[in-house]
């Protein structure tokens, strides 16, 4: 945790490759000082077939799953900074958004916990 999963149209890779985008999202998440960099995970899912408002416009949407405990203000700052970074990297992509979901510490489990 945290997990940042970016869904996007494949055509955004004309501007930047996946490795660069992953690095930029990682660095932006680190810059918020909300997470230990060793815990940050970033992935990208690209789509060839999609619809945005019944149109075929480029899009980026970041889904963040983070451990509970951050304030609403911290989560809003995280979203704002990530979206701002993506807008800078992709000024011609009209649809860029992010949402954050909290998961409970009580129900979280990973390999080292079993």
C-alpha cells in the first residue's frame, strides 16, 4: 500500500512511455510525504477500445487505494497534486481524473501477515 492504478487510452503513450509515466506517478506520490516510498506501488492499464461520454477522446484516470487514516484534506491534496502532474505531462488529454479509496487496516492482509 498505497496502490496507484492508472487506466488510460493507449494513445497517450505517443507523448510518454509507460516506464516514464510510472516513474512520474511514483515521484509525485513520494513528494506528498504521505507514504513511505518503499510501500508505493504503481501500475498502468491501457485500453484500445473505450468510450468517454460516448466519444473516443484520450483519457487518464488514476485509482488510488490507500490505508485508512489520512484526512480528507490530505487525500484532496494527493488528488490535486497527481492530477496537476498529469495535466502538465499530458496537456492535450481532455479527460484526466483521480479518485481515492481507503481500505481498513483491520481487514488488510499481505503475504508477511499469514
